C-alpha cells in the first residue's frame, strides 16, 4: 500500500468520524509516522513544537483506534492501516468488516453531485454508502438467466481475487460449460469491492493502443489523465491499475489467438497483448484481470502455485443436482435415466439445453435415446463443436482422431504405436488439447468425452 493510499484511507476515517478532513499538521504527523520519523523530526519539518505534534498524534491514534476497533499507536499505525485495507478488500462475509464498511470509503461526500452525474449512461456510478465501486462499465456484460450452483468455483475465484490479491486469472473451458455465466455471477457478487469494474466482450479485439486508451479514459474520469512521461517499458495502463483497484474482465480471449496452431499463440496483430498480460502479472498493483476463453495465452501455466499472483481455473460440468435443474427449466421433468443423460453430456449446460430442446421437439423419451451408447448430436451442438475443432492444429486433429478410435483411455506409448507422430509432437499436441479442455487426463491416460468421440467419428 503506497503512502498516498494510506493517507487517503486515514483521511476518510477521520472525515467519517469528525466531519473534517485532515488538516496540514495532522497530515504531516501521519506522513511522518508512516515514514518512521520521530515526533521531534516531524515537529522540525513542520516548524512547530514537539508537544503540538505529540498532542495531534495522540488525538489521531484515538480516532483511529475507535474506528478500527484495535489499539492504534505511533508504533503500529502502518500495520493497522494495512490490516484495514485487507479487511476492506476481503470477503464481505467477514463479520468485522461490516462495521468498517460503514466508513464512507467511496468518499461520496467529496464528489459534488454534478461530477457524479457526468458519466455516460452506460457507466454506473454507485451511490451506495456500503459500496466502494465508483465506476462500472458493465454494458457488455450479458444478462444472467437462471443460475445454479457453482458455489465451489465462486468461492475459489473470490478467494483468489479478494484475499490472495491475484492479478491475472484465466478461466477456461469448452464452449457452453458456463464460463461467462460464472464470471457474470462473480462480478455481481464482488464488484463493490472495486473502484472500477469493467467487462469487455470482444469478437474482434482492438489494437493494444486502442484497448489501453479505452480503459484509461474510464479510469481517469475521477482524476486528470496522466500526461507525465512513463517508463518506456511500462505500459501506460499499469499506472491506473496501481492507483485504483480495478476489476477487468475480458471475455472470449481466444479471439486473440491464431487458428490452426497450438492453443494460445497470439495472432501477429495482437502480439502486444502478451506484454500487457506479462506486466499485469509481474508488476505490483492492486487490480485484477480475469481472462475468459476456450484457450489460455500460451505463456500462462495451467498449474500455478499459491506464491504467484496468477491462477488458472479450468471449468468442468455442473453436478447432477444443478444439471437436473437445467433440464427441469427446459421442461423435462420426471424423466427416467436423468443421471445417465447428464453424465453423457458431462453436465455441460449448453449441451444439455440443446439435447433437451431436441427431445421435446421430437417428442421422444430419454429412454429411447439411451438404449445403446449412441450419442445424439443436435445440429446446434455440432456447430458449437465445429468452431472449436476448426481452431486446432493439424497435429491436434491427428491426435483427436487417434483417441476417437480407442474404447478405453490410453497412455503415451499406445498413442505413439498407433500414429506416425514423433514423441515431442505428440506431447505438444496433448498439452495444447488439454489446455483447450478437448481431452481428459486420467493419471497418465488420455481419453475423449463421449460427445467429442461421437463428433470426431462423424467427421
Ligand atoms: N450455473 C449455471 N446455471 C444455469 N445455467 C447455466 C449455468 N452455467 C451456464 N448456464 C447456461 O448454459 C449456457 C452456456 O453458458 P455460458 O456461460 O455462455 O458458457 P460459456 O461461456 O462457457 O460458453 C447458457 O445458456 C447459460 O445460461
Ligand atoms: Mg462465453
């Protein structure tokens, strides 16, 4: 936490308590204390007596102690403010943060109404005393229909973002598995923990310059756009991510990557996004980027450790109870063999909806479909799979067709025996397919889901 942020936070607490902002001497005492200066030194700098500094200090520690619910003194001011920031940003289920939340963290009192009303209509400015979100641009965020379960995934993402302060998170999974819906639900739950919340769904990504300037335009609404020269290597956007706590969701990031290559290889015109994502991961700031798509950027590891600010979540299907609700929503109630149907379509909500529609339109029973191992592939489901299959490289297509011929999960040796692919090509293809969530790994064995097997056999 920077000195400026700590002072801003202290000012808000004092304002909440006394109705007055910090005066110059109070600010000097806080600044000096945070910089570990003695009272004597602060007094000398401010050209006043040491006793005045001590008196002002004592009053401040008293106000802060009351508001923070712990003894604050010159020796623990810095850590007390850090703790306050953590609790403000941590999960809103924390009991003790409720009281702290009453602090007018948004600083609404400082923004004259005309300034608040000056945002474009699609950018909401929160008036809520309990909320820290000043600006939202969620106009591109889809509306959420009925949403079931995902409790565990929501908890994981919330912990990564609010408690572990992760800076870059990728959310991947096969089409229709529910990535966008999950992210919408997440944003709705945690957006108030941020000063800015932005959602970008981009079929065509803008150039990096355009992308940055769009965000900077939004982030600089409450301050003058920064024209100071920036470090040549640091992208201008980073400064805003450091000064403000921003949540930025980028949906359909696979549009940044090439078709016909291994997963996550940037198209030449989008190469610069690589350094943006790298800086978001590596440089210190208080914001979070959530990247959603069929494939993650190539350089993002799929397994990450708790010590890094980067995380990956590969989304799998809904559990049986939630998937049942999807079928029920589609009008399939009281059906036999519900679990088998859900299992066959791997709890993928979009696939289940597609099959449910077909069943209803044809007026057939689920039991008729499940007589043998035949997997029904409605046309819209095929279209969705086409899109993802078409993106794979030739090597991946070869591996997929090898796997489609196997009745059981197979190991590397078996795959090498069956194909004319070198071992390194095979490993790269398997890694890429696994990043795209097109194959399943069971220990050292690989297999395809029944739906994909059926789809590939039918090509
Ligand atoms: N948890 C859920 N509960 C209910 N419906 C869901 C859920 N997750 C996804 N869906 C539905 O499944 C379909 C695909 O979801 P979506 O989020 O668009 O998938 P993805 O972004 O992974 O392609 C949508 O119609 C969505 O409403
Ligand atoms: Mg989506």
